[in-house]
C-alpha cells in the first residue's frame, strides 16, 4: 500500500504533576510531565495516522513544538515507502539538514524533535503493517535492521558487519525468546515509591504497597542533603529488606568527587547502582566514579544526547548500565545503533521510563533487545513509573513486576482526544483553572 504523509500536527500537552511531587528529583523538584506530541496525517483510505511524542517537563515544551514544526517540511509529501526503503538515508536527511543541523547537531531540542517525528513514523509504519513496533522490528531481517542505522561517527566502535554478526547469531533462537516474552513479559522495577518530594511516611507506605503488588526492585531519588539521603535510604532498605534490589538516582547534581564521597556514605545500604551521578556529558568523570565506588555500579543515559556519547561511555568503561531514552536520542533508528553497541561492549540496557509515554515506548525497545540483540535478561530490567497511563489508547500492562508484551499495532503512545483537549497548554481546561 502506498501512502503519503499529507500533514503534521503538533500539540503542547502538559500534566500538572508538580502539584503532587510525582516525578520530582534533586535536579528537577517540580516537573510537570509534558509531551510535544505529533500526529502524522496521511492519505490512507483507512485514515491511518502516526503518533509520536518527545518527553519534556513543562516550560520549554513550546520550544520542542517549534522545532518539530521546523522538521515538518522534510516529511510532508513523502510516501511512507520512500522512507522505509532506505531508513538510514531518511534519518540522515533529518539530522543533517544543511541549515537545521547548526542548532544541534544531533543534540538538544532539535534532536528531541527528531525523536518525536521519527517515532511517529515508526508508529505509522507499524500500523500499516498491523504490528506493534517491537514485532515489526523482530520480523525484520538482520540486513533490514542494519539498513536502518546511520553508522556515521561510530564505525570505530561498531561496523555494519559487526552489527550484522550480532543480529545473525541470534536469529535461530529468536522464536523461543519471543514466546517467552509473550508468556512472561519483561522484568521491571518501580520508581514510583521514591520521588524526592515525597514525605518519609509516603515513601514507607508506597514501598509497602509496591511489595504487596509484587515489585522486587526499587529506585530511590537521592542528591538532597546527605542527612536526608541517609534517612530515606534507611527507610527504603528497612521496608524492602536486604534481598530486594535498591537503586539510587541523583539526576546529575554532584561533581565527580562529591558523587564519590556521597556514594561511599550510602554504601552500607547496598545500592545496586547510582544513576546520573554527574553531568551526562562527562564521560571520563563517570569512569572515575565507576572505578572509585565499586562494587556499586554506575548507570546513565536518560540525558545522553546521541550515539556518539554512548560510544564513548562504552569505550571508557564509564557505565555498567545503559539507560537509553526513547526520545532523547533520535528515535528508533539511533536506538538500534546504541542497543547494538551495548551488546558488543557487554553492557546491559535498562531503559529510562520516568516520564509520560516513556514506559509505553521503551517496552517495545527492551522486548526487541532481548529477542534480537542481547538475548539475555541477566541484570536487565525496565523502569516503571505509575503515573498518567490512563491518557493513552494502549497503556502499558504490568503483571507481577513484569511488562506484558504490547500487541496493538503501533508504538503505544497515541493519546486520547479528550486528553489532548483538556491538558493542552495553555488553553486546556486543566490550565485555565490553575
Ligand atoms: C524528572 C523525571 O521525573 C526524572 O526524575 C526521571 C528519572 O530520572 C528516572 O526516571 O530515572
Ligand atoms: Mg533517572
């Protein structure tokens, strides 16, 4: 079926989560979870559209919307087929557009916008094929997958031939892992008990509720005063016991030496990883921290801007867990490059999902990663945060601490029309009442 993209519509959608401190951390104490949301309209007789978003936390969403509008002429008028037959070339045409590139390149707002548009395109592609995005990827041949990747700047770490080799060695056993995913789902951890703005009582009661629901792995926000962090980690450890996993997340507030000192003080509570201990751009700083605080591990990625910085983090042994974000880097195509580099360097991928729509996105990426790339669940888990799923047509389904594999066609981020209306900023009723 040949379909043409006829229009791109974008929305600024914001949820007032700062009112309850949901999503709060040491660097972002008052996030309003938000999305620069995209609809790709087409001439499909069935009315097929593609839906994508990039995650933001309030002010600045309008800047992402403007960047998405700047990219729109690169898609409007194109047939889906002309794009999918050479995905890598299409991706490069967006990220290397001769004038827009200057305001990146491949980073910041223009790259967030690229992600929204590229993800909307994958959503459309999957809907046309009648598959969920993970299944669309799983059904592609290794050659087709490699043809989606722009290898510019990463061939010193991963060549197309090596990427092909990784994918090919897993082909024979894909079917078993796909059946396992459909039956058991992908293991997860919860972030929802430990937001920084929650009181000690709330932290305690949310840990209890989460355990009752079957959660076995927990993340706690840290990075306030050491005294507060010690008190809060003690509460979480008391509640979850010595055997359940506890991870901590500082959201970039520390200098390198502060991170080391702080983590040495928290070490008696056995955190499994420290996430974003310092600036996401500081590759060598992460490596220094990783060496100094072993056996505590280092995780990062939600603010890592592109495959080039991920490459350096891998090359420098600077992170033990790779936390891809579905819309920080340039959408599915760039994620494929990062998953394959992670496999080559033997680093488990545990995606970032604390945000609106991120859980919906990353379930597809982790399920694909397991079936086709890593072929392992060891030390791997997907983040889960409990808020705002009710705004999607196909919200994530969690059972017993696992994500159920999504089966509906697309990438799962299509929002309800009433949500787009009520939470539109600044004119939706939620904001007019504020
Ligand atoms: C501002 C976001 O909620 C951020 O704190 C999420 C995050 O760091 C995570 O989920 O990890
Ligand atoms: Mg984080």
